[in-house]
């Protein structure tokens, strides 16, 4: 308030004490107008500068908070080459309703990709609840199904607390908008031998990307990791007593692509959907198959397709198996097999 006070005092002093300000001639009026114009301009510039400084500080704090919530992934984790990116539908936001995380544990590298219904501040709170639970559960639970149940409990607790905060007297009313919230999520466990175990709750299946080093008949192929029906999303319905664990194999040099449905639902001005599978197939024909290069190519094509801001949050996560094979079976090509029995074996160590 110091500088505005000085500017105001100068204007008042000029009006009250300067003889020129008491005259009614044209020249005096011009000088008086110039003085008050200068005072007004100075005040506007001062306020503008203060607001810009405050905005920069707010953006800095928000960026730090968002980077903690959806923290940048390292380029390598336990033999996996990693690349990830997220594009929020909210202008100026780095985090929306999409979530992902990759953590190395004693049971293998565990991965989550999820999509919260909607976007904005409400979705960010749900993202924080699910990611916080995942980051703790992956180290505590030997079975992937137990991790999923921990996420379910964390989401239910978050929705109850949010409902009490928004409607203190109603609780979690089935008619409440909070009761309609849900999260689609896919969990992966990638072991050192390339075995992949997956649990899917209403989320698109990851793609398996085959690069130039593959045999000619499968080179550049893009196929889903599994073909089984996913479970319902977390939130509206409880998980069944037995969880179907889908199994596959990620061979050295192959890439898994996890994504949210915003990538395939993106439309251009004519209403045509973006073909993520075709974009990945085109990138897979390049040599070498580098996750960072594939990610850049896909996002460039996606932004060019929509020609503006997306209408839904978009997230992509790529993992390439860079571990040296111990003893690859003859003719193995990373085929996917599926089990729909009870959860995976508990002997992970």
C-alpha cells in the first residue's frame, strides 16, 4: 500500500497546493489532466505488477503441489525404460483426473494407471486418495488383488469424507453426486523374468508394442495385453470375492503402453476419433523403439489431430523391457495367456 498512498498524496497535494491547479484556463486543465493521468497510470501499473507477482507465486506453489501428487517418473526403474506424459483438460493445470505411478518392490515393478470420473478440483482429490493408497499398499501386500482391495477401501473412505464435507447431514446418500463417482484402474505387476500380471477395473487394456527387432510376421504389431472382460470400475459396485488375474509376458525390447480413454476419444473438428493404435503402429516401425520417442510422436500427432485443448484428460505411460533375458524359450513371442481363477500365487519372493 506504500506506493499507491504516495501517488494519491501527490495528486491531492497538487490539487490543493499548486496554484496552477486552481486556474480554469485551457493550459491549466491540460496540465492537471496530465498529472492525474500519470497518477492513474502509475497506480494501474503498480497493481498489475503486484497481481502478476502473486500469480507467479501461486503457479509456483501449485506446480510444486501437483508434481508431488503426480510426480515425474525416473527414466529407468529396475530394468524398465519409462516415459510418461499427461495433458489436462483444464487450462493451466498440470494434473487432472488421470493418474499413474510406477514403483519397484520386492514383488516386482508395480504399475497403476487410472481415470477418475470428470476432471477439475474434485477429481484431483480422488487422484490423491487413490495414489496415496497405491504407494503404500504396493510395498505391504504380496498379492496384486490385495493392492486393488486397498485402493477400493481408500476410495470408499475418501468419498464418505467428501460427502460429509459437502452434505454434513446427508452422509453418502445414494442420490448424492458424490455417490456416483468412480475410478477406472488397471494394475500391473512386471516381474524380472518379464511375466506380467494384470487386474483391470473398467479401464482400457494396455497395448503390447512390438518393435523392429521382432520377427517379420509380427514386426510393428500393436495388440492388447489381454482380451478378457474387465471388472466394473471402483466405486459403484464392490469387488467380487475372487479377482480374475490376467497374465502375459513382456519380452526384452517390447513396450507396454498404458493410456486413459481420453487418448482414443479425442476428436478433430469433423468429429473423427484419434486412432491411438495406428499412431503406435507407425511409431513401432521406427528403429530403435524408444519410449520417449514413441511418446513424443504420439502426442505430436494427437495435438495436431485435435487442434486445440482436449475435452478430456489424456495420459500415456510407456514401459520397455530392457532386462537381459536369462533363457528365452524357443519361439516365444510375448503371447498373452489369461487366467480367470483366484489371485496369483503368493510366493513372489
